[in-house]
C-alpha cells in the first residue's frame, strides 16, 4: 500500500509539542499517512530527544524513545521568538490542517501558539490541545506529566498501592500513550465536523481526564463515597481466584475468574481438588472471599507444581481466564503481539521492529515506521515549500531564525 492510499494522505500536521502524549497523537496521524512536521527550537530541539538518558529508561546506543515517538516525521527548527522565524512559522500554519500543542499555558502565551494566536491564520485549522490538568480550574496552568497528572492525581497510584507500603510508581510514558489515543480521537471528531462545515475547531484532552477515565470504576465509586483500603498482600487477597501465583519455572500467572460461580467448579477440577467445591469455606462466593487467605495458601503449592506453559494449556482447554505475567524481556520473543500486529517490522535500520499504534482498520495498513528526524533535517525543504528561495533561507539561518 502506498502512502497516497492511506486515509490521512494529504493532511499536514504540525507537532508543536514536546515529550510524549501530544507528539504520540501526531505519530498516529503519521502512521496513517499524514505529513507530520515536528516544530522545535534550534539548538537543542525537543527535550524528549534526550529522554533516554534518564527517567528509568534502560540505556541503549539507539535513541529508541525518540525513534519510537517521532518516527517518520520531518523536523523544522525555527525560533518562534524571532520575527523572521515567526513569519515562516505562520506561513506553515496557514497551510496546515492540524496543530498539536501541549506546552503549558504560560509557554503558549509567550510563544504565541495559543488557539487564539493560530486559528485566525487558517479558518480550517484544527487546534488540538493537550494539557496536564485541563484548560480551566485552579491547576490549569500547572505543568503535568503522566506520572503526576494521569497516575498520581487521578488516584491510579493509590489504587495500585499495597497496604503498609509507599505509593506505587508508574512506568515511563504509560499514561502518555493512552492519552495520545484520546487526543487523536478528539482530532477525528474535529475532522468530521470540518467535513460538514468547512471550518476548523479547537479540541483537546488532558492527562488528568484520561487518568480518571482509565481509573473510572474506582473513581466513580469514590464520587459516591465508596473507597477501598489499600491492596492487601497477595497471600491475603480480596479474592484468591483473582490473584497472582508463581509457577514451577519461576514465572507468574494472573488468575482472573471473572465468572466465578460458573468457573469455580471448573478450576477445582483442573487443579485436581474437587473436594474444595464441598468445603464450607469455599462453597459460595462470599465465603471464598472471607477465606481468601486460606484458599490462596492452598492454591500456592498447587500452582508451583507446574510450569506457566503447562497451566496455560490446561486453562485454555477449559476456558479459564488467566494471563501470563510477561517480564519486559519476554516481549521480544512473544509471538502473539507479532501475529496481532502490535509489534511490526519497520523501514528504520536502527529500529528494525517497533510497537504499532493500537488502531486497526480493514481498508488500510499503517505506514512502515521510518527513521525519526535529526534536528532541523527538513528545515530547508519546508521553507522551499513555503516559497522561500535559497538566498532567503541562507539569510534566515544567518539570523538564527531557523536551524
């Protein structure tokens, strides 16, 4: 499939954003054919170019954080505080379909990249805003990352914390990528509206809003005053049939008997303990919950007697819901993500395989991931597309307006 046949071919997207959530929304648009231009300052560019050097990211010679989130984009290095650079940027805005912006409010105002700054330049422009905490309210101007806004403020870290332990901590970028998908969805709504009216719009989402949506069941309960204490240890679970167990090969599985009344007898038969069905401690769901510690103590040595693969074969045969608790190192050799298209080959020699965005359509395949741009790699070509001559470009570079 050629790029021209992809659904967003012909759309020009400006990634006026930094770090993960906003840029990743632009990445999805690029995966389906859009021309995505990364607008970043000359000199050092987007700080996310250096994200792999810290923040709990494993060291590697390949700058995989940048390559992953910026795949296939073009880089336009421009100083928005320089009058000539600003003029070039505004020419670009006038041609664009979508601008993704996630700077804090004070930075947007200083750089003049607010909706009220950009939308008058192009009546068809869709301004996609990503914030930490929302556009209004006492913390609207507060910078936010997924660790602080999505996980911490939305109660997700509290929901994952075990009693007597300090709060849990999030993995880098986890909430950002989920939020990017929501921002992409808001852009799709705006494109549909533009098809009807011919006019652009301002749309957006926030890390906090997405964290609350992800934590929706527990957060909705909290709105009604229903709050659970911190998680008990797995040896004293709320439910021993929705719990984690170590297997003979030192792996872990996550047992999840969602249809408990129906599947409890099935589990007892598979593990060879049909006697548990008649044990008064475990006969009914309420008593199984009340005696969760005793049941977990019985199940622990049973699960420890077989490997994860052996339990997987037994459970699949009878329809018991469970999950392999993959170690991160296992992902590279897991055949299921490859078969499902979640892990795919690329057109980038330094990143031969990558994680696909999670969206699937039956009429198009996503564009093979191409290398992320060097800072300012496409500045000259973009300026030429905007009508600048070589002498003009040289003068812009000389003045520091572009890089």
